[in-house]
């Protein structure tokens, strides 16, 4: 493991999704204890996207103006996270990339299993496309992105937009995505004690998300038979993350389907290690994501 990250491993709380309510409280407390992101140069606005039910969003808009938008989906295994815990990601991405970032407060499992979060995310994508002028962005420069379970949602709504000839998606930002409910890659089988995310955590997350429903490609994009016609993607994986191998495999399948992909495999890192901002590798991980968004939306 990266020597700058290794001292933090013993300090990280063990994730346990067996009790979703407690897991959410612990996740929120951890996020609240982290240094607040700088918001100078950003206008932040809470909005509600009309849907069934309505979806809360938080819009981070660079004051200097932006050419494109990023619909951003937070991590947390579909069980944890909200607009407040996500500010650490969304604000930093908006500030560093120059994009208007729309952070989505989608419904959480197990109370709201699939397709609730998926439908919320797609409703926000459609709303951003319809309100591009109001948001001050080019409707041809709308990207989707997320971390972990949020990256799953980003990949899934990109698939749906293609399948239904829906909103035009120009770019996918998939950071450490969980994409496959079968849990049968080498990393998913063997990483049983890795920080923050391990085999047991991801199995519990998918169990909560799917409920009694069988997995479809919109719940597990790795199951999609056809990836042609999707937008260019930035896929980032962490070395010590059970999600690693399915992220790499998805990037390879995108490439084989004629989709332009930048794949970044970060050695010495673990799932969500970007949160340790004092580490050089964490800063480079975050900078890589932001630069990918900036380039994509700059055309």
C-alpha cells in the first residue's frame, strides 16, 4: 500500500451495512468531521427536480461560468450518503473542473430498492438536459459521473439514455464503480479485509439495493450485452478494492465496443482513498477525475 495511506488504515472505521440506519449515522458523522471543501468561486443552490417522487439536488455553479454540466451520483453502497455528505466530492469537482455539478439526493435502499435510485438519477439527467439554458450550460455538454455505487448509477443511466434515445450524454466519469452483482471477479472474491470496502460490504450493498428483484443491466451494468454507442469514459480503479477487476473489465469492454476510454488504475490505493487529502496519491486521484471532466466538457 502507498506509504502515505498506510498509517490511516488502522484509523478507518469498519463498514457494516447490516444495520443501514446506524451505517448512515456513522457515515454522516465521518463526513461531518472532515474539513469542509473550499467553496470560493462557487454558487451553491438547493433545488427540487419534479419527478415521482421529487428528487432533491444541490447545484454547484462556478461563478466564472461553465460550458458543461456533470450529473454527479454519490457513493455509499446505495444505502448511505446524501447531499450533505457528498459536498466534499461535488464542490471540489466543480471548483477544479469548471463544470456545473448537480449532486443528486437519490432514494436509499433497502427502504427504496432498485429501481428507485436509478429512476431518480435518470429524472435528474432529463431535467438537466431540459434546463441547460437555465443552468448556463451547453445541452451538448452534459456528463454523468459518480463514485462506487454512484458510478454504477452513472453507467446505468448512460445505458438507458442510449437505449431510449434520451438525453445526450457526452461523457461518463466512473470512479471505482461497482458494476456486477455476481461478485465473481478475482478482486471481488479475494479482497475480504480491505479498507472501507470488501467482499462482505459489496454483497450486503447489492442485497439491499436489489431486494427480491433479479439484476438487470440497469442494476448491474456489467450484465449489459451491448456497450456500443455509449459516450467516452474515464474509469478509475484502486489496487486494493474488490470493485477493481470489474471496473477494468468494463473499461476493456467499452474499448472493444468502439468507445474511447481513459483507464486509470491507481497503485497502492484502496476504495475511497481520495478522502485522505493529505496524501499525494489521493490528491492526484482527485485531480485526475477533475481534469478528465474539464477536458471532456471543453470539447
